C-alpha cells in the first residue's frame, strides 16, 4: 500500500506518503524508503522529505540532507541547509 502511494502520479499523494513515512522512519527499516523519495521530481515532495529527515538523527539522514544541498530548486537547497543548521 505505502509503495503504491509513494509511486502515485499525483505529487500530493506522494507527499502524503512521505509524511506517513516520517512518522515511523526514525525507528524502523523504512528510513531508506524515505531517503529514496529525496530524488522525487516534485519539489514539494522533496521539501517534505527534507523536513522529515531534519528530525531523524542518523548518519544516513544527515548524508541525505547533504545531498539535498544540491537540489536544482533554491527552496530545496535552503530547506536542506536549514535542516542541517
């Protein structure tokens, strides 16, 4: 079910999937799935991923946030920098 939501055509649906992942990702094996959504084509989905990763204290989350500093959209880069601050 969750995989279906994360691969939906509608970016709002994918964003809601990211939010759902953020509720459990810091204590489960779902963190890699959340991190993989950082490459989504929609900036709002990527921003949701960055916001979610900001609360996860792990090396993998920090590495993903550093990668997000290279987002093609300025808002994405700013959100990543803010999350790392």
